[in-house]
C-alpha cells in the first residue's frame, strides 16, 4: 500500500486488489458501459457500500467472529460515523468466516488480475475497523465488498441508470453454470 495525495488533494492510499480473470471481465464490461476507470468504479462501489448502514449491519450479523468488536454506525452530516463497542455473540448463532462466502471461495484459483484502488483516510479507517471485526485482512474484506457490489443486480441497475449514456452498451446479467456474466445488449427505449 502506498500513500500520497489524490482524490481532490486529500491524503489517500492506494491498495491493489486481486481478482480472477472472470471477475475482471465483468468489471471491464461495467467500466466500458459506465465510462469509468477500474479504480473509479471500485472506489464508488466500495464507498457506497461502506456508507450503507444496512449493508454494514448485515455483513456483521453474518460474518462477525470476534466478540470484542462490533462496529456501530451513526448517520452524520458527512456520512456514517463508525464506533466500536463490545459485542457478545449470541449462543445460538453460528457465524461463517467471510473467506467461506461463495464470492471469495472461488477466488482460491489463480488470481492474476490486479486493480489499484485509491482510498481516502476516512474510508480506509472504516475498512480497517470492519475487517478487524470480521477477522480478516483489509484487502480480502475490500475484495469481498467490491465483488458483492459488482454482482448485485440492484447496483448494476443503478449504475446503468446513473452512468450509462449509450443504450448499445447496456449490460444484462446472465447466469451460466452458477456463474454470473454480464453481456451487452441494446436497450430499447419505450419512449419512441
């Protein structure tokens, strides 16, 4: 990880995330469709996920393995504020480790594609807190967050509405043999 100044002259850090070739193909298709760079797209997706209270809560309910860490989120004017509180794991709840999730279990194969993402200090602090609460490394956690957003149909629809300017570059998720792939299709506008 290297540090420097970027993102509007604010101090930031660069982290390299590793993905499988199929994941990068889907990320490439999204970047072509939205006219964003890889780094811009992943920064946007991860930032929005870390600023979503329900995403953070659900993530911890499913994967929090450390009883001394529970990250509470409070809405403030500039976004979410993270605080750590002690947490007692309920007896009848069996947590899975985040590495066992299907998005990361397929990452055990060859990860040959690297994507650099820039984070401001606040976003990096939030990622560190959540990664610690989930008992995993920051890069593994951020890779999971990025993939969970890339393969979310709701997020894809939002990206197509917000950033897609060319109807010939619209994306459609197609599941083949249990793997989701994005394919280009020409969006027919019903307003003719």
